[in-house]
C-alpha cells in the first residue's frame, strides 16, 4: 500500500522500520529464513525507538555535546569526558536492543549468533538519526570482530565486554590509527611499542584523531624496536582504559560504558590533550591522545598488525556505507513529508513535476545505495562467517566502492533535503541542519574518496577482485532476462557491462599514473553497473510476484546513470518521475502488465 507522507509533520516520531520498504526488503533477503522472524522483531523494535527517543536525544546531545575535563581545581589530572545523560540513554537503548551483541553471541533462546549483516542493519538505522552514535557502535563491533578472530581466548574479558547485552557490562571499542603526519598513509605511524613482559608493552606517541576516545578497549597500531618501516612493521595493540590489576576488565573501574565516565580507579597512562571542535557528529567525542608509557597488549602475530586492522577497517567502512544509506533515507523522508505538507503556487509541492523528479531521484538513490551496501555486506558476511573464500575477493572490491560512493551520495542527499525544506532547512530547529553537518564526515573518516578509489585498484591488481565482481553482474543480468518491462534497460546494462570490461582491461595495461588518474572514474563505473544489475535482478523477482514498481526504479537508475541520450535526454519524452510518482516515491504497487519494455 502506498505511503501517504502527508500523514506526518516531520521525520521525528516516525517508525523507521515501518516506513522503509528498502530496508525491510534487504533484511528479508539477507537474514536466513530460520532467523528472519526473530531478527525482524529486533530491528522493527529498534526502528521505532530510533525514530522517537533516540532521535529526540540526538537533537539534545547535538546542543549539549561531550566536554573534556582535563584538570580538577587542585591541578590534578582528571582526563575524563563528560556527557549529557541523554547520551547514556541512547547508548543503553542501542546496545540492549541487540546492536553488536546479537551478531557475536547467540541471543537468548537461539543457538548461534546472527549474521554480521544484522549488526550492520542496526548501523543503517542509527545512520538515519545520529551518525555520531553510529561511530562508537561500529567500532565496538569492529573491535569484537578482530578479537573474535585473533584474540578471543587471550582477551576473553574484553570480547565479553564488547559483545555484552547488558549496557552496564558493555566495554566500548575505538580505533586510534591517524597520527598528525599520516592518516591515509598509515605506514608513517611513529608510535613506538616497548616490550615489558609477555604480551604487555608500553606505548609512546600521539594519535591525532581518536573518536570515542574514552572507550574501554582501544585498538591501535605501533612499531616495535627494529621493526621495518611502512605498514609491514606495524603491530596491533589493545589499549585498556585501566591497567591490568587482576580484576576482570568488565568489573574494573572504567571498564563499562556507564562506569568509565565516573570512575576513580587507576587509569592507564594516556592523556586526552583536547577534543576537536567539529562541524558535526557532536555526539561522539573525537580528540587527540598522547601515549605516555601506556600499557598495551599485543594482539596476534606482531607482523600482521596492519592486516588485522584492515579487517576492522572493512567493518567500519561497511558501517559507514550503512550509515550513508540511512542518511539518504532520512533525507528522502524529510523531503517527502515537507513536499506533501507544503503548498505553493496553488497546490502541494509534491504535485509539481520538477519536485516529483527530485523526490523520485532521491528515492532511487536511496534504494541504489541500500541495495549495493547490503550486497557488499552479504559478501563480507559470507567471507567471515560462511565457508566461502571467493567472497573475500568480492568484498575486497565491493566494500571500498560502497563506502566511497554512498558517502558522497549521502552528502548530496542531505544537502538537497535542506534545499527542499527551503529556508527552514538551513535553520537549526530542523533536522537537515544536523543531517548535513553529520553527513559531511562520511566521505572523510574511514578513508577519503581518493584513497578508497586507489584501494579499488589495489583489490583488482592484488586479488583480481574484478573477476568475481563481473561474474556476479552477469548472474544478476541473467535473472532479468526475458522479463518484458526490463527489456530496454537490460540491453543498456549489458552494453555498459562490456564498457566496464573494456575500462578494466585498459587499466590493467596502463602505467600506474594513468590508472590512478582514472581510479575514481572506475569506482563510479563499478558502482553504476553493479547497482543497475542488482536493481534489475530485484525487479525481475518482483515482476514474477506481480509488482512492477522495482522495474521503474531500475529503469530510472539506468536511465540516469548508464543511458547516453542525445541533447541530454530532453527530446526523449522521459516522463517516468511524473507519471509513476506514486509508485516510486510513495511505494505503491504497479501491475507489470501496464508497463512497456523500456526507458
Ligand atoms: C570527525 C572525525 C573523526 C575521526 N575519528 C578517527 C578515529 O577514531 N580514528 C582514526 O584513526 N582516525 C579518525 N579520523 C581521521 C580520519 O580517518 C582521517 O582524517 C582520514 O583518514 C584522512 O586522513 P588525513 O586527515 O591524514 O588526510 P590525508 O591522508 O592527508 O588526505 C588528505 C586528502 O588527500 C587525499 N589523498 C591521500 N592520498 C592520496 C593519493 N595517494 N592520491 C590522491 N589523493 C590522496 C585524500 O583522499 C584526502 O582527500 C577522524 C576524522 C574525523 C574528521
């Protein structure tokens, strides 16, 4: 049934599960049948709470953001971050809803943890309301993923804390990589690690951007004496908030989320120099940290540190893409509500042809970003949890492409939603103010656009990641063969698949400088073609079930991103956004028999 956006005043107080068919579709496709009903219940409950309490709290925290208390009145070092109580409520609601925990430990009454995609779906929902809160939750999951693989026995107390269900037991994660002289270029890391005994080291150095800096379980990179330069000489360390005094981490002062902020136990020797005064994501404190003989524990093989961290980074990048898709969905929701409610020039804005085009484009962008990101997440999950080595190569290319492109799309969508709300959208009383400020970080942290595009080149050169990618596109296109309403867009997509193959073949024989020059072009090309194929396959399944709506979404994506028109398409009589507005933007079903074959 079509959604009537005129029923809402704004995007707050809305159930984010119930109003998001794109999310529901992907979760249905992603979670195995035996887990689906259970996962659906968890996510639906969280979708409701996110759209109400969490979003209201996020507004409050944005105006009352964390502050750093460095010294007390006697000049004694305090070194603590102080939070508005709404922050604790949001964290409690999130962790106790099952974010992180459900995907790492079998939930009560179940035998196995849920797929990682379940945790990522929580990240999507958080993205729609508070990108800042999504950051520590993502890092807690990322740290859990690393310890699950490389330190589950040795650092069991930390793993238990990172994956705890009860908020009072939660130890949050963080990732301190960036130093002043090197963010993208992590090989320039200067932090030194000196051996103390066993797996215990002391760290000396400084980290320049540290989000969630008072977390109980920080993962960081440092160089041991005589280790080679570059990333190969980096080891991974776990930095606890309090020193090891024989007390289990989850009971130690500073161990749990709630306690860490009011504790007076013996703190580990690191110093919060200052918090960054950021444009957005005000709810997560990001600061500069000095390690001053800080106690740290080696994780795994000392020569594999960078590789371990790459595992965490992939998880963070996927969370980033999920958050981006959530932002685009929120931007579309706010825009549709405003356009339904606002009258201008004699009628509602959403009856104006040009506004209809805007809203259809936002809807299609949202579904494209969501479909691509969940597909990347499925590959990531198959690699980690399934027995599927081929999935590693696929996720190696899908993850950087997803992170790069969806982040840019999120900034565009948040910016355009602000414009659709008119002058109000620019004012802090409306959520678009925060949405745009928050979205702007998505292309920067976890790797900026250029860096990710260069990573795509690396994945192709090192792992031939384009091979499983192209194979996957062909599988999706075959699904859409012989489906009447898809005939023309399918032909366009097949042609562009050949174009993509040519582009990749050119890069394979180019000199390095030329390949770098074209890296972003290629990342975009991959995203456009892969997304087209995904949407066509989804459309084919829906047509078989009697609904042609997705065929319209696929058509418009391909029309806008792959089809080459003369005279910019103006003479081509392209009326889809106006004629099929209810179907695409309001999610009404369409009888496939009423659609012709084409663009
Ligand atoms: C709010 C916020 C929170 C953050 N939190 C954390 C955190 O918790 N932990 C952490 O470790 N870091 C964190 N960061 C740091 C962030 O990950 C880095 O800022 C980011 O990776 C970029 O690194 P940089 O700032 O050193 O920029 P640089 O590496 O100097 O890059 C600058 C620009 O140059 C481009 N560039 C780099 N190399 C190339 C190349 N070879 N070819 C072409 N272009 C290139 C980049 O794409 C970028 O646009 C945070 C940043 C922000 C803004």
